C-alpha cells in the first residue's frame, strides 16, 4: 500500500505507472491466494462442505491471470529501464507501451 502511495504522485511517468500496476496486481494475487487457502481450510475442516466446481476454478483462473499480468508488467518495466540505461536520451513512446 505504501509503495502505491509513494509512486502515485508521479503516476504520469511510465515507470511509476508500471510500478503501481505491478503492486496492484500483486495485491490482487495475494488476496486470491488467501481466498484459496481459506476455501481449502473450510473444506478440510468440514468434510460435508461441497463447493460448486466454478468457485475454486475461478479463484485459480484469476490467480493465474494475476501472475501472468505481473510477469508481463515486470518484463515491460525491465525493458523500459534497460532502454533508459543504455540510451538515456531515447524517448520511449508511452502510447505504444500502454497499448501493449
């Protein structure tokens, strides 16, 4: 949360926007993992508890989606930072990065 607040003031910059997105997706991923763990404990404690198949499947699917988005945003941030280090005066087209 504090990471998001720290970078929020510079949210117009591409790297700050990517860090905010990464932090938000990681928070969503943590919430998904917590929900999956809670469901597992609930089902283990009471053997009569049955969940509809789509409930755990949706949590697993959302978790996989969050992981893929996090990896993608980390990759884009790494490429942007590498370009900035190798060629510091190169102007990165923010629109093209946002469209990707």
